[in-house]
C-alpha cells in the first residue's frame, strides 16, 4: 500500500484512478416525463422536421408579402378576406394575389401564403376587405419548416443530462420514452465512536452524523442513488464487515472519517484487503481534504473522505463529482455554474497545495460581484451553509490579493 501522505495533485489523483478504471454505463428505458436529471445513453435523432409545417407566430392575416409592399399609414394596401385558418387543421384553400386569411398564433399558413400581418396593423372594412397599414417581408411572423430542427439532426447527444428544455424537446418529437443511464448506487458509511444519529441527543464528546446526509444530497443531485449503512464504530472487525456488505450490494463506496494517519484510522488498511488493485492514492495536495483515499476493487471505486464536514463536502464537490459523472456517461459536460467576482481581501496559501476557499457572493450597486471569504475550521458545517461558492487557489500560487478577479464555483 502506498505510504500515507505521499501526496499527489488533485489532477494526478483522478488520472491515477481512471488509468485503472473502464467506467461501464448501464442503461434503461424510462418514461420521458420521469427523465429529468437523467443522462441520455445514445444520440437521439429527430425523426422529422420541427416544425413540420409553416405556422404563424402572431394573430393576424396570412398574406402574400408582395401584396403589402409599399403599404403604410397614409397609403394602406387592401386585401380581400378569403377564409379563416382552422386551428389544429390544414387549410383546404390557397391564396391568390390580393387575398388574405384570418390566422391565429400557431395556425398553419394556407398554400402560397408566405407572411403574416399582425392584427394590430390592420383594420376590417364593411366590404369584407382588410386595410393593411404596414408592409411585411417574405417569412415575417412565420416559423418555417425545420426552423427548429431538421429531420435526422442529433437533437440530444449521448451523455447529455436532461434538463426541462430537453424533456420538452423530446415530447415535441414524440419521444415518450428515452434510454438513460442507470444511476450508480453509492454506499455511504460514517465511522467513529463519537458519531451518533442526528435524531439522538448528544452527550459530551459526541457529534451528530453530518457527512452521510451532505454527501447523499450531493450524490443524488448529481444523479446517483444512495444506500446508507449507518455509523460504524472504530473497530477493525465491524468496519471490515460493513465494507464487505456494502461492496457486495453497491456499485461504489464512500467512507467518511478514518482516512488520516491516526492508529485508529483503519479505512485505507481495510480497503486494501477488499480486492485488487487496492489503495491507489492516500493523500492529495489539497486543502481541505489532504488525507483523501482513492481505492479500487475490480471496477468498484472506494473513496475515503476526511471526517470534518467541510473537508468531506468540498472533496466530494471537487473530486467525487467527476467519478460519478464518468459512471453516468456524461460527455462534453456543460460548464459548472460559476460567476466572476472581485476578491475583497488578501488570502494566503501554501505553494504546492491547491486550496479551495468558501466565499459569500455580494452584488454591488453597479451590478458586479464581490467574493468575500468565509473563514473557519473544516469541522464547522455552517461555514459552507453561509457560503455561495468556492474559489480555487492553484498550487503554484502563494495566495491571492484583494481585487483579484476570481471564478466562483457556485454550490
């Protein structure tokens, strides 16, 4: 087993891990209305043009655009109303020169019509004619065939997480079911004799379990499923038994606490016995989260996170997220929610170590943003609860000066 605190960079840690993994994405068919947040496992091609007929974007009159050329308030064009376009049906008539048809938003244009005049720019005469006070160009106020999507286009690439817009697009094309990645099942274990259930009244020296719930919330938000294995005592036998059970029942495991150099910290030792290749990384040059463990048994990833709540959650955001995304098959991932802000104070850092600092984002009267660090120890969960995001200080820097424009990764 690698010696504890033979540190690697965060990037190196992920590279070491993925060098021994071949993430397999398992798929299932789900109803589109239930697919929000799921990840498409195949390219989805449009079976048709969308829209597949020319339709109006306004209430008004379908016309031949050339019949309105030169029309204005003082010299209107005069068109005869031929008919009204039925909503939800194809008009059974065409327009000749100097004719128009009453049409409503979304209605299909009659044959030969190529523009729509808004009703606000017209007036009906007793003679059955319409005065047109504004000229329109060909295609004006009209959605053309295939303007949104053409038949055969890839509308949703493989590896795309489905948002409300994608759900709507699938329904517009008649896809009522879609192939998506089966969420990886992540087993979560908290270790420590001092940890008790959140429902329990604490005694001096005890703390309630935080990490199981913050990590579960993050994993579920990322698209994974969670199985809770409760709180494991600082006992080698109990931890081994719990890890073996979780390994059999889950795709991957996360253990919080038990990852530092204490003689009572058994996580790395036990993970190394659960299958090859065992522990790959034990110690990352990052703050918070230095004693993080990456281990692999077959194709199952085992992650040991620090017990301090801030450390555990920050590492999960920065380093566990890409692992879960790999097993969901996410490709060409959209940028993480982030914004640029001006740092309000100087922040010192240790060169050779990547630092992630919680910050509160403050909007200035001018509409720009300031990033105000939220300082505190890594065992204080409300440090993150009071924060809007994280900023990264690269390992090559000794800190950041006030006034520096930073990227805030929103959390």
